[in-house]
């Protein structure tokens, strides 16, 4: 039988989601916990691949097992085993062919920026003291939705078959003490969100004009885009699946 697991994690202590040699990852810790509690080797497939230091408020993964028993009890026991920076919200049975990664139709990320120094966000947001032109940044962000090829924002030497993504939302909003960038798309390339934000910040700092975004996208050249922002301000906040698909 196939099960989905819904969970969240604070990414500071991990080298991203995916298992790597000689590095601690969220996938590794989750698999170790499930394998120990179910007394059999369990492998999990995540809905996406977050980079080192990136956080997830909502993440899904699937795993196969003959019978897990009481799902709520397993959730409780797994949370007791896991470190405090990983929290399981629910475990539930799905269709046998449901896939956490390939069935997802939309992913949403947020990036948090502070403009006033705050020690309580030292590992949770990016501090920028310079004044930012939010109106210009939103003008540039809106242009993103006119395009689908984002090779210019992709990490070099990646193994993807296509650089096409459909961005459905990209907007900067001031919320309390934070400046938050929200972006939704059907898929994201490696390092794409952080590269987009770094480029939009150049607009906000008046280093480039909003319309320059068009030239950068058309160039398909990562060197033309801005520097990637630090991972600590990035959060995967929602993974959406079609109704009744899981």
C-alpha cells in the first residue's frame, strides 16, 4: 500500500531534502525514523528537492508499506523520534499509483526579508538595510509571468530535460516587520527562486530597470541574472495536488 506523509522542517541543520553522501539531509532522517518504527527498510519520495538551508512549512512524500497500523499512532511515535526541527503533520493512505512529486500541480514559495535588524530572525530571514523600491520590484515580478523558459535562473550543469515553468503568481508584500516575496508555479528549477529574488533585489536597489528582466530571461544566461540570495529566507509553503488525485 502507498502512503503520503505531510510534514514540515526548519532547514538550517540540513544539506537540503535529498539524500547525499557524507551529509545530513531531511530525507535521510525521515527514512531512518520510519524504518526503525516499522522495523523494515522504508524509502520515501519527496514532492520536491529543497537546497541546503531552505525550510518547508508544507512538504509531502510517499512511501510503500504493507500495513502501518494506526496512522495517528505512527505519526505520534515518529514525531517523538524525529529531532525538533522536523514535524510530521499527518500520514494517510493514497491510491497505489499516487506520486508525491509527479502528481503535484503547483508549488508555492515565500522569501522573507527584514529591513530592520532583528536577532529573532537570524536564521529565518535575510536582512537588507538598504532602501528597496517595492513598486519597481513588483513591476519586474509581473514580467516573469509573461515567460516560460527560465534557463537564466537555473543552476548550471543541472540534469533537467526542460527549463519551462509556468509562473502563476509573483508578488512582493509588506507583512508586519517582514517583506515577503510569494511565487507560485507548476514547477521550479534548481536555485531558480533564489536567483529570481536576487535579480529582483537589483531592481529594488535601482541597479537595473524592471524591463531589464526581459533581456535577462531572453539571454538564457545565468551570468546575466542576479546573485542568489541566502537560503535561510526561503520557505516552501504549499504543495498542491489535483482534487481526488491522492
